[in-house]
């Protein structure tokens, strides 16, 4: 087994945990199964992570990072605010469709954390991270396009997080690919109505 820097090994184990948890479910995924998925010894796992809580937090952060990078790149200014916002939602939506297992895992992680004594703060952290992510995206869009918000930025960030969370779960449960262009158009129109251009 090649020696890797600690940060790279943690990344490798986190990605292995995402695959194992998405396949087997959070409660059935053990540190041993994660180490096997990553092709490392159990001692390497325990060297990189002090606890299952630390691993779950890393999983939550990593899954969020998978799509945030895509959305940030998609939010480059276009000819209209509506086109720019629509591109951001489309990038997120393309990730949901390509990786439904990861998005389903986020709901399972939240439920697991809420039901597991001592893990409750991880569910809270997960949803705080969603709001923080939207706050960063709102800030990015504001700086690049000079927008003024018609609602407080923290309220808009939490609203967007809740709305996206609900739409994602709706898609995972109901599917119906054909409906999503109209849904994304509706969401885009609504969100652009909450900001004003200079």
C-alpha cells in the first residue's frame, strides 16, 4: 500500500464511505467495510478518523462539495440574471440526476444523525452547511452582477436551501424527468423576482 499524505488518505476514505453508505445504508456501513472499500487496513482508517462522527461530517462536507463546485462554475454571468440563475439550478439538477444515490444518502445521513444519540449536531451542521453554501453563492452572484436583494441574505439562503432540499426529495421519490424543465423555470422566475439588478 503506497503511503499517501494524511489529507489525501482522508479524502480516499471519505469517498469510499460515500460509496459504501450509498450502497449499504448508513447503519450497516462499518469502519471495516469502509476500509475494505478503500483498500486499506482498519488501522489506517483509525489513524485518519478519530470517530464515526468525524467521518460522517467529512462525508456530508464532501457530498456538498461535489455539486457546489459545479454550481459556482455555472454561475458565471450571462446576458441576463434569469439565464445566470437558471444555469446554476441546472448544474445542481444535472448533478442530482447523475448521482441520485449521493443525494439520497444526504437524507439518510440527516435521519441517522437525528436518531443516534450524540450525533444530532451533525444533522444541524448538514443543514447549516446548505445555508452557508447558498449564502456564498448569493454573495458570488451579487459581486459579479451587482445585485441588490429584496429580502435579507440569510433568509434567502435558508429559503433556497429548504426549497432545493424539498425539490430534490420530491424528485428522488417521484422521478418524472419530464416535469423538471417547467419546475426549474418556475423556481428561476421566482428567485430572480427576489433580487433587483443595478
